[in-house]
C-alpha cells in the first residue's frame, strides 16, 4: 500500500464506518419489507416502500444492496 493510500484510508475511516452502519440499518429495513411481502418483491418495490416510509434512497443503491446481501 502506498503512503498516500495509507493516510487516505486512515483519514476516511470514520466516514466509512458511518456509511457501513447506515447501510446495515437500511439492509435490515429492506429485509423487513421483503418479509412482509412473503419474499415476492425485489428492488423496485423495496425502493417504493422505503420511499413511502420517508427514506430518501436511490433505486440503484437498493438494487446493489439486494444483489450483495440477498435481501
């Protein structure tokens, strides 16, 4: 790892940890939405449900998280 890369990762560690915490909470909410629909809805419907709840979320982020977590 380069010297600048090391210090960049060290400088951005707090923001990265905060983003991971937000994504973990969002993934839990996505799983709840999917369970409520008996596992039939995918990213577009999950996005709509989250927006109805007041969450500002992009459909691409939801789709990425569905692919990665299987939510």
